[in-house]
C-alpha cells in the first residue's frame, strides 16, 4: 500500500507559517477545532507542529507578558515546541508511517524536497488496519 492512498492534501489541511502571530494561530486552531496544526516555512517546507499546549505553556511562562488580548504582538516562531512531530516521506513504506502514527494523531508528509504535501490521520490508518483484520477474519472463517 502506498502512503499517497491515505494522504489528505495540503489544500485541505489547516496550517500556519512560523511568522504567524499567536492570535492568528489560536484563531485558526479554534476555527478548525484542531488541537495541533503543522507549521510551514514561507517556501512550503515542514517546520514542525504546534499544539494548544505549546501555546498555553508559552503564554504561562511569559509571566503575564503575553495575554489573549495582546497575542497579536507575539509570533509563533518564538514558541518552543514540546513534541517533535516527525514527517514521513511520500516514498516511505507503510511500516514507517505506522511507526510514526503510534505516537502522533497525524503524520505530516513531505516530498523529495522536504516540501509539505499533506497529512495522514492516525484514524485512517487504524480504519485501514481494521478492514484488513476483518477481511482476514472472513477468509479464515470461510476456509
């Protein structure tokens, strides 16, 4: 099975750039109801994934300097990311994809030039595995 089969293309993924403000990032996450979004560079390369927790801890550790009211004055590039969400190459094998998906809700996918091309959701991988188990069960029971 090819990773492209599971790919949710970049156009359908909510992303932010590292020069986005904290307010823009929070509003995008709230609008799409996501707890994490990929961060892209201006040239479309995958830089990392920011989570709600990253933003909240950054605001908390600012000791009151950053508030929701002034979050448009601070930038995402200054937020430390607590978890390194690793991407997978579109040419990687399914084992690599499944291995990353064990610890991540989604796996960012990049092309040969490290440009972000989309994500694979863990739920899609689980659904695929469930279908494989059901198919195997039917073959075992019918034989």
